[in-house]
C-alpha cells in the first residue's frame, strides 16, 4: 500500500487524496473517519497514486550541474556544454556547442540566463512578426520577459509578451504559443470561440499543449 505522509482531518464531508509535487501523499478526511477506512481507500487508489507520483517526477524542474557534456536546448535541439580554460566571455556558442569559461562556473546559472535572454530577443520577435503577417494580426509591441508562471500573454493594449524560457522549446511549440497570444488580440478570453480560432490556424495545437504539460518544467536553467 502507498505510504501516507500526513492525514489532515477537518469538517469536510469527503476524503481527498492529494499527491504533492515531491510525490508525498496527503489525505484530507472528515473528523470522524476511521483510519482503517482511509487506508482501505488509499489501497483501492494505489494505481492512481503511483501514476500521479510518476507524473510529478517527470515534470520536476531539471537540475543542471553545468558539467562537461551536459546538454542545453535551443529551439528544441540539445547542445553540449564544454568547459574552457581561457575565454573572455563567460559563455559563448560555437560549432553547435556551448563554451563556458572555467572561471565562470560558480556563476554559470546567471551566464546561461543572460545567454538565453539574448537568444530569445534575437529569435522570438521575428517569429511573432512572421506569424502575425501570415495570419493578418497586428500586435502593438513584442516583449521578452522573465515570467515563470506563463509562456506568453497579450495585454489589453495589444502587446505580446513571451518568456525567454520559450526559446528552449521546439519551433512548433513556440509557434503554438505565438498563435495562442495572437488570437487573444481578437478574443480576450479562453472561450470556445477562442479555441476554435486557434484550431483554425493550427489544427494540431493540442499536441503542443500536451508537450508543454509533459516537458515545460525542463525549460529552465
């Protein structure tokens, strides 16, 4: 039977099983529920609990060590990291590899963040402009942000914002987020009308939504 991390009793009427991000199981139960009843339910739901724990593990943010040979994605393609002894820049990109100066390793995360932001500034606005022109949209402005809880947004004034982390994703996933935000220029909510408009421009958009659900947590340094 799956291990229970904690049982929380309250004035609720039903039992709820909650799998936390670290895989621990929290049970919320009515005040007078016998522990035997709780454990029987947990045993019945053991398959669901196992699947939920596996899903949580697969979506945990990747922990980079910034070691020789470790790979980092750009536009969906992995690029190996090489540690170099003498280099003026903290981080550079040559011949399909990322070169990190040995002296910069203690500050590697900051170096990678700056580099990815630069790549996002270089690559993402052009994609927005190309798709906007193709589909007849006219965004007022394009911004690259450090947002952690959303891939993109569209303001009431027509500004399209994209997080720099998006530049790590495959091109087709980037295009989905761009199309999503462009459609928001016309439809400000997530109604059926909105999703129908997205589907009209990108019929296979759901597979990109699924990709982000499965791999989105890995798009970070």
